[in-house]
C-alpha cells in the first residue's frame, strides 16, 4: 500500500500573541512543532504499513525550515520525506495549498492519504477534503477508529457531535484523523540517528507540473484583509470577603441577572 | 501581489523584523528586505513608521467578477432535526441579503416538506429541497456533488453553513470544485459597503488573533459559521415562500454510511445547546472533585464540561471538553471551577453571557474573562454554592 501522510509545521499556538498597539504578531522565539493532529495521522500511516506492507511517504509544503518537521516524522518511522517548496507557493490559502499538495501526491502516487483533522494555527480543517476533491477520490473526515483496511476495502468510524458513523469505502481514499484514533509512538534513538542523515526530496512547482495560475496568492480565492486582537471583557468583578460572603454576593448578583 | 520595501524611505529602524510571522524580513546594508519566505500576510504594512513597506498589485489581482445573486444557507439536518446553527444563519443571512438587496434562500437535503416550510418560517424566501433517500443521511460526496450542481445552476453570491462536523467536511469539496473561496469557522459576517464583498471574521492561532478574510474575485463567497454566535431570525408562522424540488439524478457516492451510532450516555447533555454549564479543570483534583460539580450542575439544571487538562487526566470523557480541540459553547452562565484558563480553553467559552471563575490562583488567566471571580479553594466554594442555591430554591 502506498501511504502518503500530509503534515504541517506550525507555531506552538499557545505562545503566539498579538501586540494590541501595532496589531502584529509577537513571535519572539515561538517554537515550531509538527501539527499535533498530523502526528496521529502519521501514526495511523505507520500502523497501516505494519498491517498491509508498503511505504509511508511524509509530505509537507512550506519554507525550507519545514525540513525539521519532516526529519521528526522520519525519526518516527516514515520511509521517505518530501518537501514541497517554491517561491510560487507563497500566500496560498486552503484552495491553493490543497491544489499544490494534490499535484504532488499524484506525482508520488498514493492509495491512502492521511491528514490531521485540522492544523492548530489556521484551524480550517479544509485542506484534507479539498485535496480529495482535486484528486477526485472520496474522503472521510474525523476518523476515530480504523476497523479494517486492505487494498480493496476500508471500514472506519467517523466522529460526529452525537456519536459516530460507520463508513465503508475503498482505496484510493483520503482520511482526516482525530486524536482519539491512536497514541503516537515516540521516535527511537536509531530512528533519530537515521533521520538526521536521511535525504529529503525537494519538489518545486515545475516538478509537480502545477499550473502557475493556481498557485500561491494568484491561485487563492480568499485573502487576509487584516488581523487584529480579540476584544477583552471589561466588566469584571472579583468578589471579596470570606467564602460565605463571596457566595452570598455571587448568588445575589445571579438572582439579579435572572440567572437562577 | 507582492510586498515591497521602498529603500529610499526605509530608515533601518528594524521595527518590521519583529512584525513578520515568517521571518521573511532581513536587514541588508542597513535597509529592510523581503525574502522568499514572505507569505504575503501584510502584517508588516502597518508597523513601518516611515510607511516604506507597501503591497504592489499585479494585473491578476484586478480581474472583474460576476457577482451572482442571492444569499444561501445550507440547512443541515441529522435524523430529521434541523441544526440550530442553520436557523441562526437564516437570521444572519437575512441581514446580509437585505444589505445586498437580494433574496435569502435555504438548501435542504433530506428532511420533510414540513422541514422546508419551517425554514421559510425562520426567514428563507425560497427553499431548494431534495428529499431523495441518497441524501437523507449525511455523506460527503453526494452532498458535495448536488450542492455544487445547484450553485452552478443558480449562481448565488454567498453560501453559508454551520461550522459543524458536517459543514466543515463537505463544504471544502464544494469550494475546491467550484474554485470558490471558503472561510472556516467564522464568528462574524459583514458586507463591505464599498465593494459589497463579504467580510468573514474568524479566529486564528487558537483564538489569539482575529482575521478578516475576503474573496476579491471568486464567487460564490463561501463560509462555515460557528454555532451560537449569530442570533436566530424572527419566527413567523404565517410567512409564505417557494419550495423548489431538487432531483439527485446522476449523483453517486464512493463511500457508504453503514451505520449511525448514537452515544447517548455521554451526549445526553449537549453542551452546545446548554443554558448553564458547570466546568472543571485540573484544580478539581480528580473524580471526587467532579462529583462536586455534578451536584452543583444538578441544582442548576446545568451540563458538566471540562478543560482539556481534566479530560487528559481521564476524569471525564472527551465529549465534555470545551476549548480549541473540544467544543465551543455559549451558554447564559458558565461556571469555571479550578480551570486556569489557557487560551485554548478560553476560545471555547469566552462568548458565554456570564462567566464565573473559581480558582485559588488570583493570577489565573480565567479571571481575565470572568464576569465574577472568586479566589478560593474549589473544594470549599463549590459545595457552599450548591448548598446556597439549593436553599434558595427551597
């Protein structure tokens, strides 16, 4: 089975703040990580390989620094890493990103494509399903359990708000995964050593035969107009006194506000 | 488009370096220079005290656009029940349609003739309804194919749906197919007075940052919208509208929904519909702490929720998790007990009307969003509060 796992290098989002005066990102020394959901996608890919045999290719699109994320994935056990990097990709929204990744995946060849449910920086959850549409293959989102996977059948559970759906399909197929799916393995020391020396394949717009009108900002239907800091609440009240007094005040306030 | 530094104006102050989220600005010979790492995010434009950084438009940025006509709301149904967010979007969509001087229509797959009428009573002037069995249960491919087909035929200018598991899974396929712009999980929608573009406001970076997104050329403009941030429209039982029957002829699927399983025990409490939520975090200390919360929830008729820390500890199942990787809630009253208030939690609950924070650490960030804060031990405060409310209710 040819398995491709799409990963994204993201800032550790908890540490990204906005300067309210200049409306710009403050990112002093914000570390980058592999998007946490993508680590579960990679683990799923490795487990499928263990069951059916085959090869796991990990793919990312990003600046040259994204190589770090690919090496981490190799250390976990991926067979091959591909970095899609080109000036022409700059400014891609989800549409252009998915188009670019789909062209690369067609180039690599895949029976099962795995993505995290969403990336923690953009939180859109759109790139996975969009890749599937570009490749004209089915997709199933929010996989919480892979019941059965083989070259001609796939049975999975899709997490929904009120429970889960059991869905049947067959490769080629794209799956986006949630954290409940598995517990990712830690990279082994041997894996880390090998990953350090491994070759990272680089692909450009020309390599994947992409149409330049569909790349980067030019290929992106959406654009960011501006960014700003969320509004903070101002009507706060810290209650004083003994525990009893605080509760009395609180309950009175809540009764006044018709909350109780 | 690209970003350019006017070297004559650049004073070499380096103010722009910090503003760049991608490290794409370097100093060369005392002047700022934009490198190939630039993602065109425009963050640097406003920081330059000399106004030396500007965006340069190219011919491709200035294409004419066929606007299309009409605001559409895809009304989601599961087991024949219309999602609350769909009704909220009919409320919001009406405002947008009025501003644009166009009509508001709903699209309904599955459901009954009465469900279609109900959408009209909630504000739709027209409903495109397909009641064929293939569409009765949500399945990505047929939903995406049929909606795409309808959009191509009718050319709406705006298409909205809820940012639910369903909307967020199949809308991207539609957008990809139609080369349409799609913005995920919006919390506010506006119409730009000048260009009539839809301005889509959404949180990014786990809610630390808000971004305004727009689609300058592509149509339709598509968005998924977070549940419980928009207000439902006015329900009018006498409102009349048109129902257009839609055929699913030629629509196929390569995935099959074998079974739909409800996890009732865990989901009887639907957090997103709750009016009052009692939530616990690491500070609750364990199962016993959560028992205190259940007692408080009982006297309040509230649902119990948790922060990720408590879920990770195994004190309560994932479905109760509120925050970036859990649910977004907006109850009338949210009582946060022993929750420090990491930003990932705050983004999931800060739109609650009234927030009470109980935490022993006066510096805990949860107090920054709290309407009322109590600094103290949850194990003392929570039972006291339960007792007090019990007494009050007699």
